[in-house]
């Protein structure tokens, strides 16, 4: 799935080409799912007992799984590795989040899955990431706090707490003093919570912070 990195390319032509590849991949997933449903229906026909080991059904399942492994966000689902830090698909999870952060309109049009975004962010919010992953997550936090709030953005606070560093705090401090009103408010809130690890990142706490004198 190296083509997927084109989704976050600076060059618009690369992004267009990657979106074309994604469209084909999603079509393949849809075709495989339709074939699976057809085989599933045939195994439940009157007088025939459903058998999960039916060769045709097993083949349909495998074809669908293979198609899903080559598409987004399908490739990010049903992972068998409990620890996301050890998951081979981690680079594509980061790519998916970066795509949403940098090109939200394209992401919303072609791959909108808020639940997937939420699950990935919550799974990412753990200590022990390697240097490259920590740097990428820090970059993502910096991007997200400078824009109007989007669904599930609040879970980036979890990530910020997990990858807290002098570099992150310096970036947040710069954003909190910028001319961007979204950055000032969001960055200020994240910094405030980083200094108060005992506080939950809840709507009640957000409203309390909004009401504090500046």
C-alpha cells in the first residue's frame, strides 16, 4: 500500500493519483463483500445447514480480507496485535491520522470513519513509542490544535499526555501566543491539562477552563 502515502503528499497531482488508487481499492472491497454475501446466502438456503468451513465460504472470506488489507480505512480494522506499538500496520494508522489532519475535506469525502479515528488515537495514547512515532504524533498534535474542532479531536489530549515533552510544550506555547484564535484556545487547554494530569479530559473540565480568567 505504498501508494497510500500519496494521500498526504504536498503535490496535488500525487494526491489525485492516490485517491484514484483508493477508489479502485474500495471498489475491490465492495465487490469482495458482495461476493461473500452471495456465498453466505447460498450456505443458508432451505435444507442446507450453515457450515463455516464450507470451501466456497472460506474462499470468499479470504478474498474479502485480502481486498481489505489494500484499502483504507479497512486495513486498520480487526488487527490481531493488541499492542499498537508492535503492530506492522502502525505506519498506515499514522498516515490515516495525518491525512485527516492535513486534508480533512478529502478524508471526509473518501474515508470518513470517526470511530476508527477515535480508536486509533486512544490506542496511540501509550508511553514507549519509538522516536520516529513520537515525533509524528507531536507533529499531528501541532497541526490539529491550530484548526477548528473536528469530531474526536479531543482524544488528541490523551496522545499529548502520552508523548509529553519539552518540544511539544514549546510548540504548544508558541501556538498559545499566536494570532490564531483556535490555536490559542486549543493549545492553552492542552498545556493546562498537561500540568494537571489528575484532571479528566471531559466536557465539564473544558467548560471550567473556558471560564477561567485569562
